[in-house]
C-alpha cells in the first residue's frame, strides 16, 4: 500500500506515471508495482521516485521488446488511450515523448512537467545532477523539434557518466 502521504497525492503520482507511460492502464499498473516496492517509504519524494523507477524499467522493457514505440501502435494496443487523453499530454507532445529514449523521457517529464529538481532526478536515473540537466536539455530540443531523433540512449558524454562508485548499469 502507498504511504499515507502518497494516498494524499495519488493523483499526482498517477499523472507522473501517465505522462511517462502514455495510458492510464499502464499508469495504474506502475502505481501498484511502485506501492509494493515502496512499502517502507515515508515521504512523497520516495513514492515519486519509486513510481519513476518502475516507469523507467517499463519503458526500457518496452523499448527492448519493440524498439521505440510508434504512438499509433500504442493507440491500437490500448484503444481506450485516446479517450483518456483529455488531461494528458497533447498529441504532438505525446508523439515527441514516445520518440525519446527511456531515460531522457523520465528526466524530461519529471523536470519540465512536474518541476522536480535535477538533484532529485539524478539518483532515480543513476546520473549526476549535471548529467540529468544535460539530458533534459537534449530532450527539450527533441520535443521542440530542433534536434534529430532518435539518438541512442547510451552514455555518450562526460556529464552522462553514472555516479562514481555506482556498480549498477545505466538504464
């Protein structure tokens, strides 16, 4: 079960998951998975981070299975998605988000849509705050259409290195 503070802001957590995954069905599944993982969490930030991590894992899994998803394919797979979009991202922005690599999508949505500081985003995606800032800037250019898509979701710059001493692989 989500913490009491999470219950109070469940709508916001669902919005984060929806913006990251694109459907309410997937968002609700991510919330349930995050709730199971964050049973010991006691802050809103910990709940938000758990939701973001679950969504990142699901985006990576989606990409590994199907490559970057075409929004039309997602609409066909989830016919109710169009009906659920009224309070979600506009179609052109949703298409641009779908084209972003998973890590870029997470940092962009957390920062630009939900005003999460880089220092709080960085540990969620195993980067430094400077690396998270760089990914947000890149994602912003892509969403605005000023940078070509797709660019591999690899570690390709000095600021995008995993945190020192972190044995986990970049996701």
